[in-house]
C-alpha cells in the first residue's frame, strides 16, 4: 500500500485525487494540506510537514494560478510557483519519497504549429508561465527520479472556465444579463477534467514513471468550442456565444494562442485521458459543476 500526501488538497486536482485515493484499496492518504494550513514556501513549515510523515508519494497540486494576478504580483507568484516546489523537492529528497509536481502548458510560447512535446523549447510569455517553469527546474534539479506532469485547461470541482460559463448562462436566464456571451476563438489547447488527470497521475506513479510527462484531455479545442459544447450539453442551446479574438480582451497577461500538448510519451506508458467532449459531459453529470457555480 502506497502512502500519499497531497499539497493543494482543496484545489480542483487535489480534491479529485483525494477522492479517488480514498476509494482505493492500495493507497492511504497520510496528509492532505492546503493554505492556510501549510505555506509551502516556508522551509520550516515544509520540514514540519515531513517530520514523521513517512509518505511514499507527495503530489504538489498547489499553485498561484490566477494568470493576470501573477502579472501584478510577481513576487507572490514566484514564491508559490517556484520557491515552494523547490522546498518540497528538497524535503522529498531528504525523506526518500517520490514527488509528483504539476505544471502547465503556459511554459511554451504558444506560437507552435503542432502539439508541443516534452523536449520542445520552452519560452513562457507570462509571469505565471515563467514562475511555473522555474518551479519545474527547481524540482528536477533535486532529482531526475521525480515526476513532473504538465497539463492544460483544467476543470473540476471549484472555480474554472466551465463553471464561469454556466454561471453566466444562469444569470441570463434570471434576467441579470443580456446579449450573447463573448468567448475567444483564437486560442487552442486540450481541455482536461481533474478527475481524469488524477487517475492518469495515479497510473503514471503505479507504472514507475519519472521525469517529465505531458498529460491532458484527448483532442483539442478553442475556448469558444469548449464553451459552446458545454452550454449545449447543459441545455443552453439557445444562448448565443459570440466568437471574439484575444485582442478584443483587455488582460494583464498574454495567453498562448496554441498550447496543445503532445501526450504520446504518456500514451507509450499506457496512460491516456478520455476525449474532452466525453469529459465535459461527465463533469456536467457529476456534483462537481453544481458545487462550482453560484
């Protein structure tokens, strides 16, 4: 039986992973922590977590993920996304346990023409992407036997893009808004359900995977395509969704226009996630989306 610890246990991925591990006969969650219980950028707090923990696997799913706030608060972003993973890696190294660190498609420039492989050059355009890349580098500098998983466009229990779209649709129905929704159609990626990502991480760990892997939902979509499909399945077919361009929005952080991840390395290990449309439908059948909207 593997003993797991989850850092970021109340986030979308941490919630899904904790829920799945609780139902497994071959796993035990020995620690599940999040802010404010643990400041993972505080070396003393991290040492305290590992005293007597005896975990086999530590999953770091915690991050400062508000992309625009990262631009305005770069020091906080670096503390959470770069320093904290490094301290966790050092602690895992001392405790001789496996670290699984979760990263992002935002480490790429986003100007590619084909899905990004693990060995493709990185060139993040935002503070979020740069600090997440530094976090990866700090983890991998401690041990090449740790596992770094890049994913993209995550949705699950909690605030996320789909929850926001459904929230706006409900507001329109209540008469609290009017006109079409406006969603960008010139950014492409791989939508990923947190439940599927959690299962994929468990499979990679069970298979002894180490190093860097891309793991995201099957297929690719634009944000407009994702929104339109979600609304149709949720019964909002009549709600108009206007296609707009990235330049039509005023945001602090640039977004990659193309950040589709090539997941063939994980597929070679027998690990693949279901197609994003199937995943969105499953999300809408679950209690997760209802708990995510106001």
